[in-house]
């Protein structure tokens, strides 16, 4: 199986982003997704910067995919989408059906997790439109994926989100700005103060969700490291790791060791635990509530 590094979902300073991707170039990931998928107001990096990073990573031997925004809200968002999909060199991860239409067969694309492909017909349609890989929706479990794999179109790869806080929903409102009693158009780029998102707690002070601008994430970290053997046996081609503010390089290295059989999954889970920003979950994978975690994997 290949390892992919998903797009950075948070708003980090430009220098932080540049240094991060310099380290990614020397890492063991095979595929790197680049681009802003959450909010068009995040301007630390613009299209020329993403293309420059893409070229640098491609020169380092990585497969580079440019990710599109998941929720388009304005004419400028659409204009940026058209520029991205007409880059002429790098493949696209389509996170909105509009991106698929903009491509119109001009570039290969990855059908991203936000296209909500939950049945065989929808995956087959993406393949007909030019997709070379599809990403399993985060809420889909092992049983449903097994069914999808049986009828997967020839030549279409399957990618599974295997590690990171899960992006669960998007909104036209900015939750982080609202937390500071600011309007979305005057957000003062509040997200930058929260490099791993802003914790949302219940009235009982239990951590529940993560606010990330217009995006809601799980507070717990989705973790399928213990399922790596099962994923391989199911014919999954790519495992996606979602970047976090600290220890992403160590997480990637650990997944790399596990896929090459250099460490067993029980030991790997123990090593991974202190690298995570919160406790693990894998409920969706097992057909349970998303916040659940199969303790057998960590035993």
C-alpha cells in the first residue's frame, strides 16, 4: 500500500507551511495532496505558491495532487477552482462535483471524500468521468467498503482516510470567528491562533468536536493503524494521513514501518499514542458510533 499525506486542513503561517513541506519532501509518503480545502479567506499561500510546492515535491519523487475547496460560496471561489483545474500538469482531488465538471476529462482526478460516494453506481460514474482513484467517505465502514471493492471498476484505486481528526461537516458560517463574536468577513484570520483547531466542549466540560473555521472536525483522532493488515487484504491501494501541527513526520514514519512489517500493530499503537493530539477512535470502520474505539487493537 502507498501512503498519502492529505491537505493541511488548518491555517498555518506561510513560513510554517513552507518548512513543513520541505520536511515532507524527505519523508516516506508516496502521495502529497496540496491546497486549501476549507476556507477561501486563507491567503498565506496562493496558487503560484501551491504550484511551486507541487513542483518541488514532484522533483523529490512524490505524486502530487492539488485539492479543491469542499464548499464553494462565491464567484471568486469558482474562478479559483477554474484556475486550479486548468493547471495543465498536476492531478486534481475533486471535493465538489463542480470540480469534476471543470476538469471535463482534461486531467486525471481523485474523487475526494466530500463527494459522498456511498454506492457502486456513484463510484462507477466517477470512473467514467476520468477518476483514477476514489477516497472512501469517512462514515463508511469495513463491511460497506468490502462490497464496494467487489464491484470496483478496473484500474480505479481505493484510498482510505486512516489517520487524523475527521472533517465531518462544512458550513457557510465561520465557527471560529463566531467564537470571538466576529463576522465571517471580518474574521481577523482567527484560525491561525489554533494550529490544530479550536476545542468545543459540552456543558459538562467534555471535549466533543473541533472548530476549524467553516469546518467541524471530530475531537478524537481516527486511527486505522491497527487495521493495516485487513486494509491490505481488502485491496486498498492508499492510506491517507491527515497532517497535524506536531509529530506528523513521526506518524508517517510509524505507518511506513508498519506497512513494511518492521513493527507489529500492537507495538505501533503504543508508539503512536503519545504522538496524537487526542485519544483514538475507529467506530465508523466497525459500524459503530464514530466516537467508539476497538480496544482489541490497542491491547
